[in-house]
């Protein structure tokens, strides 16, 4: 196995992203990050209420999904006043990329005599 985080952590991150709601949440947070390539023009840290409104889910449901994503290291949170703002954790996604990148490299045919 390549250097990087423990296999169990990678598996936990993949399970977290395997849930359609959490995958959509990650996409929305990414789009709200002004440094992200898919950022919307009005990008900034996304408070949970906007995610809740965007997905049509209750705040407790969103909080549950956020807790899972934070626990596996894919997002971070910062409390400002009465609101909590979420951001993607680049290290969590970098670990996934590092793990999968070698698998995406095409195989080369051996030179035959």
C-alpha cells in the first residue's frame, strides 16, 4: 500500500462520500469556496442553513451529515457568532487523490523481443 493515511481512514472517507446527500453537500461547499475551481461567483464559506435550504433537508439532518464529514476529515467547521461555517479540508481529498492516482496511470505494454 502506498504511503499515506491508514487504509481504514481512506475507507471511512469513501463510505462518507458514498452517501448521495453527503456527496452533494461536499459539492455545495466546494462551490462556495472562492479558491475552488467550481466556485460560484458569490462564493464564501457556507453556513449550514444555506445547505439545508439548497437540499430541502432539515437542519438536524444536515448536522448529522456534517458530523460524519468532519469526523472523516473531509470538511472543517468554524463557528462565527451563532453560525457555523464549513470548508473543504484539502488534506482529506489529497489523501484520496494520492491513493487513487497510481491506479489511474495507464498500464504500458512490456517490450516484446
